[in-house]
C-alpha cells in the first residue's frame, strides 16, 4: 500500500496538472494577442506615442501592485476560487475593450484593471501547479508547465497582429475573449478534478491552506523567496532588452526579418524546459542555473556586436537555452524553500520580481540607448549576468540559497 501511494505522488501528468497547464496556455495566448496590438490601436485612434507606452506601463504597474496581495489571498482563501475570479475579470475587460475602442482614456482605465486580472490568474495557476507537482520532480514539472507559456509566445503575438492587419479590432477582441472563455471552462474542470484528486500531497496542501486561514498571516512578501527572486529580477532586466528594444536595434543595424528571432528563442526555451528540469531535480539547481546564466551572458555579448541576421539568430538560441533553464529552476527553488502554507505568497514574490524588472528595464535601458546607443544595452546586460553569477555562488556558499530543490 505504501508503494502504491509513492507511485501516485511521483506521477507528474495527472489530470489536474494537465488542465491547469491548459488554463495557463489559453490565458497567455489570449493575453499575448493584445500585448503588441493595443499600443497600435492607441496610435490608430489618434493617441500619442506616450499614451501607447502608458497602455503597457500602467498594465505592468497594476499587475505588480495587486500581485503583492494576491499571494496572501491564495494562501488564506484557497486557489481555484481566486483563479476563477481573475479569469472572469479578464473576460469582462476584454469584452469591454470593443465598446470603448475609440476612447484613449477609457482604454487606459480598462488596461489598468486588466493588469489586476492578469496578475491574479498567473499567480493562481503558478501556485496550483506547484501544489500538484511532486517535490522530487519539481524543477522538471515547472519546466513542463512553463512550456505552456513558450507555446503561447509563439502563437499569441503573431495571431493578434495577423487578425489586426487582415480583419478588425472587433474580431481581435472576440477571439481573445474566446480564449479566456475556454480558460474559464477548463478552470472549472480543473477545480472539480483537483477536489477529487485523492493524493496525500493535495491533502497536505489543503491542510496547510486551512492552517494559513486560521493563522491569518498577512505578510505580502515571503522572505525565503527573496534570494531566488532577486536573481530572477536581474535576469528579467536583461530579458526586457530583447522584448522591448530588439526590433529597433535590429533595424538600426540594417537587419530585416527579425521576427524569426522570437520564434527561435521560444523554441529554444521549450527545448530546455523539456530537458534540464530532470537534471536540476537529480543533481541540484546549481547544475542548471550556472550553465544557464553563462549561456545568457554569451547571448547578450553576441547581440552587442551583431551585424547580421545569422548572428541575431545564434544569440536567440543561446538566450532561449539559458532562460529556459534558469527560470523554472529558480521557480522550483522558491517553492522548495517556502513553507507550504506560504506557497502562494512565495510565488507572488517571485513573479513580482518579474513585474518590477519589466517596469524598470523599459526605463533604464531606454535611457542607456538614448545616451550611449543600443549596443551598450546588451553589453551592460552581459555584465549584469556576470554579477548575478558571482552573487549566486556567494549566496549558495553562504547558504542564502540552498543548492538542492528537495
């Protein structure tokens, strides 16, 4: 009987885990469709470039602020109810976009609320996934879960731009809303299956959720997550140079067809998410994080001197391999270090690092590009990765970040 329980605990691809990964995928596709198209809509209806930038900035800011509190709500009130509320908010906002599509101010107001819904859903799915993954397969499981984001990254932006260019914004919002509706339906199914998934692991999670409710813990930051989150903050700062500034940088270098860069980087991320998690679980996260950060540094250095499309694509391979290795390993580390009853807050802390890095990265690198030029963005980012490696080694030697995930 004991062996049978162990086998159940070690199983990764349970029905609840598969469903929550599908929820994550559908949500990210629906959201990625709007990331690159809403700023263009602002310009289309007569808004300024400042307003076009604000529609992304205000979304990131409200996502960050709300995420600080969503983690504690997940720990005190339970996971799936918060997830379904977040999806409902997203659906209402996306449907509302179509009714105010010619008012810049109203679009900005809706986008601010959208950020709250987005942070609610993504923190919830990440936390539910971490509940369902066996401790001995945590890095592997988070890597597989992250594939849902990588695939959505390949599909969402291109699909949104295609619909906008060939059809209408109305169809864009309808299709985006359809993805969220499907996520809601799948979320209800995941909730039902999760409640009926009889493993001791989920029974323990339920028990600790009840304990957190009784204790009424209100801290919005989980201290055990600060080390990995700081490292992730540095990495996402470098990632923002690619997501925001790579297209104008490539154009400045006379390189065309740069869209292939983003496809390559997403495919490389998918490859490492499939392979490196098992290494981290078996040999420790340091065996994945350090090589991954080295790959990131190499990629950024190549970008700083790139003058042709092949050089850009080589950098995409290195960066995708590095980021796809480091991100799930750090996320697994955050989950392992945190008390189970504080897992939602730990995940929120980790994702807040991503939000803040995205906000600061757009400002800092914008100033660097304006004063020194685009290439300095990438050479400076490579230096940051070196600093991050040194800090990580010092932290693990000082036991600030534990090397094993289990």
